[in-house]
C-alpha cells in the first residue's frame, strides 16, 4: 500500500498512536491495502487523529479509532470493510470524537464508546426484566388470577419474540410487529400490548431505559362481547342446577346468578364476610377487582341460598365452597358449568379427532360463566333500575363501565316517555279516554 504509512505491529500500543507521515484513508486506499505476513497492521489517517485501518494476515479489514479518556489510551473498532465504507467510518469516527471532547470537558452528551458497549453487553434481557416485573410488581400488587394470566402471556407470546433482546434494544417496531402478529385475535393482541407497555413502564421506573417502546402503538378495534341469558334460559338453567349432583358447585352458580358477582369473588368467599342478620356481604379489598372494601346488600333470593348453605355447613369450614385440599377454596366451576349448560340446552356438540383416530363428542357451552354477571345487570336495567344503582351492585368504580347496559333500558325509558301527557293533540277532539275503542282488524271478523 504505497500511499499509506504503515506502523510497526509492536508499536500499535505505544503512546504515539498516529505516525507523523500517515496518509489519507480513502476507499481506494483501503482496497489496495495488503495483508501482512502475520499478525495485523494498522494504517493511520493523516487528518483525523486516531482514525485508522487495521488489516490482519487473513485479509480482514476493519476501521478503528484510538483515543484517550482520563489519561487512559483506548481503542474501539468502528466496523469491518466493506460493510463500512471509508467515508462512513470516517463520519462515525468524527461523531465519536465530538462525544469524547464533550466527555473530557464534562458537558452533556459526552460518551465513551467502549464504556457504552460494555454497558450494552451487560444490560438486562427482556426475559430478565419480565421476571423482575412479575416478582417485584405483579405478585405483590395484582390478584392471583391476573398474575397467572400475565405469566401465561409472557411465557407463551411475549418472551418467545422479545425475550432474548436487550431491554435497551427493543424499539417500537419490535412491539408493533408483536402486536400485528396477533391481529386475528384483536382482544388478546390488545391485552398483550397493554402488558408489554406495563413491563416497560416498570423498566423506566427501574432506570433501565428512558422511554416506553409500546407507547403510541395503536390498538385494534374490539367488538365488545355482551351476552346475557333470557328469562327462559335462566329458568332452564335453574332446572339443570337442581338436577346436577354436585350441589356445592351449583350453589356457587346460583349465587352468581342472583348477585351478579365475579366468579372469583364467589369462589373465594368466606363465612365471616356475611352478616346474615343484616343481609350484607362485605367483600374485602383483596377479593375485589377495584382493591377496595365493598358492602353489598343481599337480595331475598341470595339470602335463601346462603341460609340453606349455612344449615348444612360443616364445623371448621371457613370457605363457602371448600376445595379438595383442606383449608383451600374451590378454584373452578368449569366442569360443572359445562354439564349444566348441556342439560339446559345452552351447549353445542362438536366432534373432534381422538388420539387413536376415533371421532369423539365434545360439548362446549354457548355462554360463559361471566355472562351470568351480564344477565344480572341487563335484567335489572331492563326493568327500570338506574345505571348508577346497578353499577353500585356490580362494584363498578367508573360510571362509564355500566353504560354498556344503557341500550337495554330502552323499553323502560319508552314506558316513562309514554307517561307524558298529549299536549300536542287537537283540543277539539275528545280525550283519549272518551274515544270508542278500536277493534283490531284480525279480531273483527268481517
């Protein structure tokens, strides 16, 4: 390489890092550089201090920059040729020099590239951040069910895509790609996005990064599922509940029907929470979604169920619905709900392929256990109950949450509106009460 000054291999770590007769590093000069017989050789630039080209005996060419921080000489590798051109490497070296000068002067924006790389190399992975979020935030602050759901979403969806990335390396495009990959299930996609946003908010609070890459990602439109059972369906369900052998499970379902409570609130209920003399159910804060104590008045139907349960209560039972393990409550109503819905005509049969190639019948409920809560609210609103009072019974802290049932109140509102006097009628005509009744055509005969 004729137009570049070659430094001796043994002199590369000496304090005089830039030879006096170095030549300008250009793309042409880089291509013309020949590898040494052994080791490596560095060609320094004649303009930009410390900027050079390192060529190894195997022919690998890479751009480097020598610099000094706090009296300590350091060398960083900018990148290999031809992935980096001579011009791009020079521009990068100039930007590094600007940051180094700011660092040496103690100004904002200063940085040591090797120190930044060491920090990035030792930075936490997203998988480590997720575990830290679960242990230090989710478990102490969220309900067990929410903790379980968060862990499932992280292990099954988030971590397979983002788990091996550094926390500082995750960008908005990464989060958008994850969210878009779930577009066929928009509700789940939005729940995952909300969880990712929460995890990175935790990273900000922990000082692991300054921004949240999930912020600003547009959520998918959700078609809110509002299903409730008609009076006839509830009657069919009541008959099926009477015939089901496990009456402990059916009592839980009956309480869900007549109180509109959440399934976990009923399953985790304990006898000391109930004042049967005053007909009040006091739900402790750790049992409610809003994390606050609720005092719920009990209807006559709910009191009838609880009184009958109290008469058959075993000594030492604290839980209304004891589980299989001593001292623990029942955790699910899944099997009972499936069988009861099948008996009430609220389930659909489908055939699935068994392990041995034989077609098997499987029954799937057409409604969810949670739809009993919707049914409770919908029937109250349709009979004229105010949204405010229904929201109080459901334990809603935000009035907007109860407005989903507003359209159910149309008939009740119409009945109220029909009570307004006919002030726009013809005053010469007789009042409606004095008019002769009209006989419906279908019943008139002729």
